[in-house]
């Protein structure tokens, strides 16, 4: 197959850990031809969606892991499948890219994760499709409502709805002397909606990333353990990743949400589970494939490409 990856600039990817590279390597081993397109390289001309695509040859070396040809414009319908792997934030440009990819989809090119699903599944709000699995939470830009929720819960995590990697996440309590300025800053003085979520002490045992491929939970997850004195387990925030088998509760959560994810056209999804609760559903560019392979030998990148092959057939 001719597989086009829509993703951030190649020079920004880290070959020692990047999950998109894991999928590229698996696809190359299986004989597929690879291309890279940056979101800014998508164009609608006439009624045809085109991409400024760079042909890729993987070298197997680090750091020079890839040779990329000069970009050429190609109608997207000439590719067998497109993988949308652009990192958040899900800003206006990201949404424009999903609209162009949805047009390409209508013109006959399968796109995963499906563009409409990327818009419909906000990674924080999507947990509310399964409220019985999620911790108590509030979504609002109103400072008084957020303060009331904090007073009720006592210990709360605040986070933006469009963040990633642990950015702008705060743990607050009723006696926090900085609560006022934190709320003003996070809500942009009442102009930005955020999420307040009950703090889960089980974060000390890890913020578990459970990967689901075409509706099938993978048998190992990555528990991201916060560093001492830190609330966030995100690897980008200094957390330590520990691969481990899914617990019975992890499996129940994953199997509960998996059918809806598959029906929506979400090929690869990363569920975030703390203790007994589902806290996020990551659909934009789920990570942790490399860390799990390094520690367990489980090649989730290969599982993704296998699922793609079966779907395209």
C-alpha cells in the first residue's frame, strides 16, 4: 500500500520514542511505501484535495532515521490510506486539516483516525460518553461554579480541554492561596472553558495508557509514574513509564468503550486510566508504543498496520 502520514515536521520526531515512527517502521517491514505530509501541505484546488507529500526511506539509523525526498503535490486519492498523526493542540488549523481530510475521504481515500471522529471526540470531554467509568468532574468557564466544585471535592485537578503532555495541569484545594490567580489564568478571566476533575490518589501507582487497536485492547499498558513531588505522570512532564499487563478493571473499561471507538472509525486510541477511573480518551496521536515494545516485546505498531491492511481489504 501507499501510506501517507499527516504529521508534524519530520525533524521534530524523536526516533528513540516516537509512536508514528514505530508505525512507519512496521509498515516498511511489511513492504508498504511511505510518505509524509505536514498539515500546512494540504490543499483544496478545484474539487480535489492534494498534499505536498515527501517519499520516505527508513534507514534504521539514529538520529538519521529517514531519508525524505523533496515534496511533490499528489491528489490524496492516489494514496491507499492516510494516517492523521498531527499532535495537538486541536486548534483552528487542526480542524481545517480534518475538514480537508474528510473531503479526501469522500473522494475515496480511507483516513484514520477518521476526521469526523477527531472532531467529535474531544480527548477530555469524550469520557462523558461513559459517565459510569469517569471520576466526578465539572466543565465550565465560570469561576464561581469551579470554586463550588473544588469546595465539594476538596482536592481537584484543573486542566484545559485542548492540552497535551501535562501542560497547564494544576492540582488545587480549597485552601490554595493561589486559587484565584490559577482560575483567572486558566479560564482567561471567564473566556475559556476548562475541566475540573476529582484528584485520584491512585496516580501514585501510575497514569495508565491503555492502547486500543481497531476495537481490541492491547494486553500491556504503560503506567506513567509521577516523579517525586509531581502530580502529573506524563512522560513529557518527567514521569517514568512502566509497562505492565492490563488489570481486570483496565480490561473492563477498555472493552466497554472499544465498540464505540471502532464504530466511529478510530483505529488507534489511547485510554488514560487512573486507579479505577477513565480520565481521558486520546484520539489525535496516541503514544507509548515504543516504550511498551522496549519493555515487553509487544509490537503495537505492527498491530496497527495489520489492522489497516485488513480494513483496506
